[in-house]
């Protein structure tokens, strides 16, 4: 006996003229996979070079964002680093126990806890920023300036569709 299946939303192709086709789709040859693998390769390379500093790549990202002044609270960091607040709290706890950052309650709003570098943290972030630059140069060093600019523009365009 043949069981009739119901159609689920999203089963039909939205566009048959897009860059991907159902017949030729490959789990290892699509942009989602390639972007994730690229991120993984770069993050692993940076992570390995952070070992002498007793830092992980996610902790490094926190330090970089704090250093850039883009974020000053755990919630802001969690949003821009794309992690959950529980994981962010644990990473901040580790950085605080290492003497790299400190939590400071806001004088304007006591509910807000801002994050600041300690002197040790400021010295550390200056030392480890060069790691990211060196790794990125190693992986993208043979790209022309035009290729880098195009890649950046294309990736920003993809990201903009998700915002």
C-alpha cells in the first residue's frame, strides 16, 4: 500500500533560475559549506597560535571587539560574535579569572555591567592582534587587492540579506 505524503512548506524550489539546482546540488560544493569550512580553517589556525597566550579563538574575538570599542556589555558581544549569552558569560568568567578583563557596573544604569580591559588585558590584546593579521595574510597573501575587495563586497552582500 502506497502512503500518500503531504506537501510541506518550502519543498518547492523558490526559483528555478538561481545559481543552485536540485539535480546538481552538492553538500561539499555549495557556498554555505565553503564559507563554514573557510571560517573553520582560519579560526583553527588562529586558535593554534593563541595557545602560548592561554587564549581560545572565541576569547580572542571578545578581546578584539572590546578593543575596537564596538561592544561594552556581554549582551552586545554575544550578538556580534553570534553566540548565546550563557556561553558568553562563561568565556567572560574565564577572561576575568585570567585578569584580562573586569566587569564594572554602569554609574548611569546599575542594571548594566560594562566590560573593561585590565592593564594586563590591554597588553595582551596588543600582542595577539598580530596573530590574526599574520594568519589572514598567510591564507589570503596571494589574492590581489581587487580580489580581496571583490570577495569582501560579495560576502557583505550575502550578510546584508540576513539582516
